[in-house]
């Protein structure tokens, strides 16, 4: 599709330069080719236009004018102008998800050999791929656009592919944001009872890497990515668009905020509330989480 299609949908949006669009996102860390994003300020516009796979940006006239005072538009980049680019971006996404075939995937339903599926499990009849030797217990719910790798174990009460918690405030209403993507679970993953894995907002997948283990009540929110062999303990929450590396420990009841990067072999202690990036091998504790050694030093001063 073309950027000008957004103007045809909402004629208050002005097209400055047209471009092809194949995807939408607000996360600049893993951008698909020919992606549309949005921004409200000149500096974010500058950073977005520098991303090779961003083909178009929905922004404000003020941001564009400020950008053009010191720079010129890169060749081939599309620009659309809106008084409220964030709201219009998500409303357009909803239009694409609910009224067009933009995000549709071909049906590739498949169940492998040696699977054990409880008779009370609820699995969508289309676009669910289940590998070999998978165990799915009773009262599991698996939605469309889900792929489960060989040898995975999904315990009772787990929900895979549900909508995440993403809403947009408008002047007179609260808009639910469509979740048009899916979930991809690697090989030999085990999810214990009552885990919740939300599907991606856009066309991609929430990802759970090979050999990950999730304890009872763990929640992985939309668009998150969990690396291989990571252990997520009971009641832990990984919020949207967060990237957790390989071999990470996420302790019981820990909360990792949205759009955070957690490096390989990091250690998130029990009950930690993580609001900043965690480096490779770093151990963090507390609310808000800080390096574990500093946390212990602080405890000594108050005990």
C-alpha cells in the first residue's frame, strides 16, 4: 500500500511525500522493511528518518518545519502531516486490522506427531502450528497466529495469543488498540499453570525463545521478546516491547517495564521493579531496581 492511503482514509492528513508501506511500528529496535511510524518532535523525526527500513513518518507540521531548518528530507522517505500523529497512527492501525486484509496471514494450521492435547483445551481452528511431541493440558487457550515448537509443554490455564493492554485516550473516549499479530514459542519451552502470553500489536510475533521456562502466573506482554534458556519465575511480568536476552533469570514477582533491554545472563532478583536497561551479566534488585551491590549497601544503612 501507499502512504497516500492514509489520506484517503482521513482527509485531514496531508501527504508531503508519498512512499510504499508494508508494516507499522513504534519500536525502532527491530524495524521491518518499508515501515510507517509516527513522531511528534523534530529530534525523533530525525532519528526515525535515519532508520533504513523506515519508509514513512506521520508527524506534525511544526516538527517537519523545525527539522527542515537544519536538514533536508532523505530521498525516498514519505512524510504525512497530522495535528495528532500518535492518535491518527493507532486509529489507522485499527482500520487496517479490522477493516482490511493488511495484517492477514495465510492459514498454515498444523499439528505434529506425538502430541498430547487435553480434550478441554481450546485451540483456534485456523493458523495455529503445533510442532512434534507437544503437551497441551486441559483448559489451555491458544488463539490464531500462534506457533509452538517441538517438545513444548503448556500447563493448564495458560492463555497464548490474547489481546494485550493497549488503549489510547481520545478527548471523549478510550480507544482499544487492535492486536493483529501473533505469538511464536520455541522448542522445549515449558509454561506452567496460568501463564499469559499476549500477541503482537502489529504483524509480528511476541517471541519466547528455545528452552525457556515460565513458572505459574508469569505474564509476557505484547511485542516482547524472551531469549533462549531464560527462566521467568512465578508471578513475574515482562511488559510490552521489552527485549530479554538469553540465559536471564527473572525472579518471582519481578516487573520489567515496557521497552526495556535486558542483556544476556542478567539476573533480576525477586520483586525487583526494572525501569531502565540492564546490562549483560548485571544483577539488579529493588524498587526501582539498581545494581544489586548498591542495593545491599543501602540495606546496611537502614537496618
